[in-house]
C-alpha cells in the first residue's frame, strides 16, 4: 500500500484489512509499502488478482533489466520474446515518456484551437457590444465632439474601451482557468500528477492578445463614432 494511503486509513504493516475486488469482498494482510503511486495506490499478487477479479486483464508489464544491459538491448530481447503477440507494444522508459508527452501535446493543441475559436467569438461579441454602445451614446458622443474632442480622440476612446473589455475578459479567463487547472491536478494526485506549473509568459501573452483582439473588434465602431455628424448626433433622441 502507498504510505499516504496507509496514513489516511490508519493502517500498519502486518494488519489484516477488509478489501473488495471485482465485486468480491475478502480479507488481506498489508505486507509492505511502496513510494511511487503512478500506477495505483495498492499492489496485490497475481494470484490474488486473478482469484478475485476475473473481468480485467493486465494491460502493462514492467521489466527490470540486469546489470550491464542497456534499454535498447532489453527492448530488442523482449520484442523477440513477444513475436507471437503482435499487438504488444514494447517501449523503453524514455519512449513511454515521449509517447505520453505526445498525447498531452495533442490535447494542448486542441485546447489552443478552442481558445482561438473563443477569441474569434469574443471579437464578434465586443464588436456588437461597441456598435450598440455607440448607437446608444450618439448624443453624448456628439456633445463631446461639439466641445472640442477631435475624431482621433473619439476613435481612441472607443478603442481603449474595447481594449479594457478584452483585457478584463482575458484576466478573468486566466484566473478561472488557473483555478480549474489547480483543481484538476489536485484531484489527479493519485494518478501521478502531483505538481502544478504555470506558464506565466504564455498567460501574459494571452492577456495581451485579448486586449489586441478587443482593439481589432473596435475598428468599425470607432470609425463610426469618429465620423458621426455633430449636429445630427446632438439632436439625436
């Protein structure tokens, strides 16, 4: 049993505990502990496993190499021994890590695609919001123009408003996403995900990109606000 699990349940080595496997309850003695819980918090003998769980089959086997044998030599030997099992995949530790990293990279790429789609939707939303905002504030914008605000400053005002909306949304998304990431890593601690690493540079880049997306979305509303007819805008109801 993993030491953390032992401490959680108050067990000690030599104690007989009640367990269940494959829907069958039985008593079993705790004979020792192990540190690495990557593959689970409990280990039982093959005999116990096959006796109480007849539904599942082994899906991974770990091979310890003798002294002086390189991983490549061991891999070649195991592959030769498993020629009758073509579906078996034989990998060294480094290859297994690379495969796992590639799978994670695929998931990350998918999330980047979804994030890009979210930015596109946000751009459309900001553009619509600012268009309605300019329409509703036609009289106020006309008054600002009448007291001396030029077209450039009027356009800049709308762009800054859009940038603030974009940055605020990005910061909120980073906070919520970081919280969810922490929750997922914490919940998967038993599966080997025991540390949380935040890519601060990428997070900052996405916040800046959110602001730029807001500015791009504001181009048409800003142009409309800057080119309003002052007299018509002031008389607008």
